[in-house]
């Protein structure tokens, strides 16, 4: 139940990000839309790893070694989400660097100004 | 008009595809076999209470190495794109930031109080990655947030890029050396059992995982700091 709410939220974020990327003409807003899509994907990845009544897969007083296999959530999607967050940040950094360069070359951030690579 | 229509069609069809995922989704009642074996093996074989860190730094440590390589490439490409020939980069730093209004007293005092605390918190996150939630990537990002606070509060502050790149390269080389040591002394590349596993749940335990975590934290923190430094005007 909880995970399907989280999953729906993540998929909505992906849709909002896609809508933002398609409708806006400002490069910074397109980058924000892309980041929203990425964040939505992370939420979806974490949501599909949820196990009913599961808890974080960290063995301590609250979760003993013997019951961990039945009460812990799937650790693999969480590990993948850590990776995905770092890569998402890296991609955003490169996009912002290009946005700065594009702004310097034509003094505008509107994507309509860059028609050379348009097919 | 046609563009708007095509956008609506794209969004609606994408939304329908996603809706079919939601409809077909059923929550897992028990972990999958692979997850179960990871949950069982990480505390037993690697001696790390945090299963996710065990996966990230031993079973899938090769992934993590690739990810570190991606971060390095991003730092390099940001340096290439925002290189020195950039127009506002001409002239010494003092000329470039002199017109900037200095940050207020509240921001400066807050920075002086917070940056040491942020650094300690980052060290705590990095060094407890094998025991509780945390690890090298998260702690490195916290270090970079401290550097960002310094850059915002003091426009003249300049982290030494040479020191940062040397530290980062040394940390990366040591990470690979620890991995190679696993190839010789333990089961394979980046195996953490080159050091004694120690008592389960103790601070010095889980073999090489705390070492790898610390190296990763230093590397990520330096890389993100270099990246932030590149982005300033």
C-alpha cells in the first residue's frame, strides 16, 4: 500500500518533469525538468524495493540477524538509487556547464536561439 | 498549435504507459532470493551491519569504481567546458568578485559556526557507513555542501585546486590499490577481507569497508569541491 503511493508519486514526478522539458523554452527550466524526472526515477526505484512491513536493511538492536531476511526491504534498489543520485548530479552539473557556455555565446538562455543543430 | 497538440499526445501516452505500471504493481511480500542472500551474506561474510554499504563497497564495488570514474570525468569535462579561456575568468579573482555585494553578517557568522560542524558531521557519516546509514558518497556530498557555504559567504575564498586534485588522485589510487590487495590477499578485486573483520558492529570492523568508505568520501568531497569552484563566475 505505502509503496504504491510512493510509486505513483514518483511516476507523477517523471510526468511533471517530462511536461516541463517539453513545454519550456528556457534551458535552465529544461534542466530543472530533467532533474525532476531523475528524482522521480529514484523514488520509483526505491518504491519497487519495498517489502511489506519491511525496514531498513541495517542489522542492529531493532533488527536481529535471524529475522533480517524476512523483515528487511530489498537492499539492491537502494544501492542502485545511491549510484543513480550521484550520476544524476553529475549529469546536471555537465548540463549546467553547457548552459553557462551557451549563455555566453548568445546572451540568451532560450533554446529557440540555438538553431544550428536543429534538423 | 501542432506542437502543443503533439506535446499533449506525448504526455498522455507516456502517462498511460506509466499508469499501466501502477495498475500492474503488487507489493513484494518477501524479499527476492538475491536480496535474501545479500541480507544473509553481508553480515556473515563481510561483517558489515549495513547491508547496502556491503553491497556498494564489496559485492558491487566495481560499479562504485565506475561511478567514481564518471564523477572524475564530470569534473574534467566541467573544467574543459568552463575552461580558463572563459571571458569573465580574465583577471585575478579579486577583480572579478569586487563588484559583488559582500554577504551579510548573519551569513558570515552562520558560516563560521556551521562549517566546522558540517565537516565533523561529514566525517561521522563517512566513518559510520558500515554501521548505520551513510557512506563515502553521502559524506563527500556533505563536505562539498560546507565548501559551497564557504563560497557563498566569502566570495574571495578560494579552495586550492592543486591540493584538491592531488588529494583526489591519491585517494583514487589508494582505492584501486586496496582493490588489488584484495586480489592478492583475499577472494578477489575489492574484497574487503584483507583486514580482520573484527567484532560485528564495532567501529573498527568489516575489514576494508571503512578504509574504502573514507577514501571514497575524500575523493567525492574533493571532486565536488573542484566542480563547485569551476562554476563560480
